[in-house]
């Protein structure tokens, strides 16, 4: 039953891949960016990475919860229990410990992921660069500037 989480994990990996491609395309403009745009790019990149890691951690958490039948709940008389929808199941200490720490990690990565993507969106508004220097940021291709000798003939 654990395989039901594979589409979720694949979706997160696909999201990260296309985000990395978009980030690579944007970094090619680094020499033409002013300090505000560079800072915005750094904040956005870090925010995207942290958000993607939070999504991946949740996808793995959900898949693991489905695979083992729940999340860590309690320990009674040296017996370890996980719970899913009110139904307790006894598991080994290793499985319970892994589930316990992974559950706690989601409590950390969720807020960090949300705050990081919020910071990325806010930085776009707060660090908005002056658009009057758009020709300097996005220079025209060489053939449009008249440097192409074939265009003269």
C-alpha cells in the first residue's frame, strides 16, 4: 500500500526539477542585475529550496505513514504503538522511533517552508527594482543593436 505515495513524491521531484531549470535560466542574467534584483534572486532561490524540501519531507512522511499504518503515538509497558484514525497498531521500537522523529521534523519543516516562500513573495514586492533601467537589465540581442554585419547588406 506504500506505493500510493509515489505520485506525490514524483510530483515534488518534478516541481523541484522545473524550479531548478527556471532558476538556472534566471541566474544567466546575473551580470545585468542590480543589487536589489540579486538580493531578490537569492531570497527567492533559498525560499524555493526550503519550500521544496518541506514538500518532499511531507510527501515522505505521508508515504511512510501509509506504509506502516500510522504515526507514532504511545509507549505502554515497553510496547510501541502507532495510530491511524483512532486504531492503534503495535510496531517495533525502530519503526516507532523513525516515525516519531519524522513526525517532529514535519512540525519544523512546514512552518519553515511556509515562511520561506512567504519571504520570497514579499521580497519581490519590497525589493522591486526601478523599471527605468530595463534596457540595461535585459539588453537587446546583438543583431537588433546593428552589430550584425549581415543586416547591413
